[in-house]
C-alpha cells in the first residue's frame, strides 16, 4: 500500500475516489464496446454471463466506492482477485480480441492506490493470467510475439495510474499551500482591520481624554464649575473607551467573520433572535457569494453593519418581526434588514449626518463602514411603517473610494 495512505474522509481520499470511479467507468465503457464489436457468432451464454457479472460488480463498486476503496487499500490482494474474472472473459472472448483493453483497468487502479511492490505483483498476476488465457482459449497460431506485446500493456497502464496518483498528490500539495497562503493573508488583513479599528475608535477616544485631562488642572484653578463639567466628560469618555476596548476584545474572540457570509449571518441572526425574543426570518438567495467570493474585510464590515442594524431594532424599533435577506446584486452582495417597528422620518438635506448632532452615530457609522469597502448604504423608513436598511458591497476587493451619501426614500 502507498506510504502515508490517505485517511478515509480526507480531501485526498475523495480525489482517489474520483480517480477510482473514473477508471471503473472507463472499464464499463470498454466492456460495452467490446461486446458491441464482438461477432454475434461468438457471443455465447457463458461470455455474456461473465461480462454481465463484471459489469454488475463494477457498477456496485462505483456506487459504494468508499467501503470498496477502503478494502482495496487495506488488502491489495483483492486487486489481484479482480484480475480473475477479467481473465475468464479473455478465455471465452479471446486474448487478441476487443476484450483485452478493458482488463488493463485493474493495473491502472493498482497504480493509483499502491506503491511499486503491490503494483508489480498485480501486473505479474495479470500477465500470468493473460498467458493462461492464451493457453486455455481457442488455439491461435502465428501470434506468440503479439501475446508478449499485449502483456506489456499492463505495466504501461500501471504507470499511467502512478502518474495519475502523483498528479493528485501534487494537486493536494498545491491546494494546501494555497490554503496556507489564504490563511496568512486573512491574518494580515485581520491585523490591518484591528489596527484601523483602534485608530478610528479607541485611539481617538483616548486622545480626547488626554486633552481633557491636561486642561483639567487649569479649569480647577479658574472655574470649578467648568472643571466639574470636564471631569464628568472625562468619566463619560472613559466609559466609551471601555466599551470600545471590550468590543475590540470581542472581535478578537469572534469567529463569525472567518465563516462563509451566509453561515455567519444565519448564526448571528439566530443568536440575536433567541436573546431578544423577536422572530427573525433569514432568506438566502441561491447563488449568493460565499467564503471564497467575499474578502475578509468586506465580510467583517457587512457583519458589523448587520449587528448595528439589529441593535437599533432592539433599542428603538419596538418591532415584532425582522426579515434578513442576503442576495447577489449587480455590484456584488446585498444584505437587507427589514423590521415592522415604529420607523422614523429620514432627515432631508444633509441626510443621516444630522443625527450626529444628537449623539446618534449608529447610522452614520454604518454608512461609513459601507463606504470603507467601496459599498453603499440605503435607508428606507417612514413613521409607523418600519425601517429597511440595505447595504450593497462588492464581492471582490474594491478600493474604498468616496461614495455618495446614503439614499433616502422617506415619505
């Protein structure tokens, strides 16, 4: 057996299964062609019965390839036993006829599954059986050299199987290297994201606290009332910094953005629904890009926007139901969060940025997250008619260019 045989269920094992079934399918095709090319006068009941038995066994091996492949890998002698019914067909149909070519599949399977020693045993077994078929079959004169040449097809087929196995191993190595490269790239992208998050949130908050604390002694001497107000601001800012730090720590522990986007959205909505006791219907349109189509940074921003939208529903909407829909859009990926809550009037003029005057940064932060990855945010809300937030982001990396303000469709 090959050194370091693959574990049942591994990706290499699955590829071996594909090769095994492909060779068996070629065997069935060769057997059918041999029967079709055989003169009707030579098609007796014994030959048809033997060929039908081989066809049934080969079909069963294709359908139940996992246990069959396990047995073959564990006991190479079974591959030698597979050559016996093939030799029986050669005895009845003739070594020099169309039935010979389908018998080389046994050596090809051995080349795929085993190291050189079991492969050599299988080839020698098939060569011996082919000479026995010449001796036991109908006498044919003037072809001794042809029998020797035909027996050479068995090691040739085995070499082809070895080459196929080598290609499978090389493909597995290349896939593992690509997976490692993707993991390294994702880790670098995650470090970049965390650095940006710390710069945009925690670092700025701490800088503001530092400036306020620096001015505090001056205000204590000049204006105790102003100093008291500044101290309260520092305490409030420290609370904000604490929340931001906890959020960053939670992001480090959160594995949602490393999952395929549809899996992550489904998990988060289910957890949110169970926590807030609000039913959520999650709908994924077939063909929506998954893990390999959506970069890590884009997945992170989409998940963050959805979490903020759900948090707004829990805090302000008073909704009885939420619908979350993930679909492919012309620009890439579209995520919609719709609730049946109280809604609000989207401000005109400067749009969502007017909310920053009252300290409501949620919608603005969501819009900025969408812009960060080259996407856009759409808000549709009316008093008493619920709110729909739609974020559309590219499924492939896109420079975070300045995007227009979020569209407003308010009554």
